[in-house]
C-alpha cells in the first residue's frame, strides 16, 4: 500500500518562502511520476510540478521561476521549494505519485499553505 506523508506548510507573507516535503512508502513499481498538486477553495485541483523518474520536471506556468521541485537522496522523497510566494499560491498542497503503467494516482493528506499579510 502506497502511503504519502507531507510536511512543511504554514502561513507566510507575500514575497516569502516555504518548503514542502513528501516521503512515500510502499512503492513497488518502477515507472512513476512524483510531484505536487494544489487545490484552492472553490477551485479544481491543479498540477504544480511533477517529475518522472528523476528526469525533467514539468512546472505549471504560474509557478515557473519561483518554485523548484527536487528529488531527495533518500528514495521516494520529493521537495518543493516555493519562493516569491503570492496570495494566489494559497491552497492545500498535495503530494502525488502516479503509476505510469496503470495510471493509478496516490495522494497524501495535504498540507495547507496560506500566503497573507
């Protein structure tokens, strides 16, 4: 059973920075995408950044140049460094793993990010 645990959300002022972490356990498949999505109140969940098997990372246009996804030295960990945060970045951020064979998604419990003065 795949289990994802996120940490690192919180309250930050506009222009500030936050880092999110996610550790996955129970992954038995070899081809998968790992990354981050977010969902703001009243909006659909949207892609933030995803990485395929430690290859190139795909970023949403709204976060390019401000957010950086990195994969940890420890297997099945992923981080999201968020800089120059804006109020519109406020959302619940979810760690995601997608099995590229059967396209099944696995989600963490989510961590709240609030950007406000």
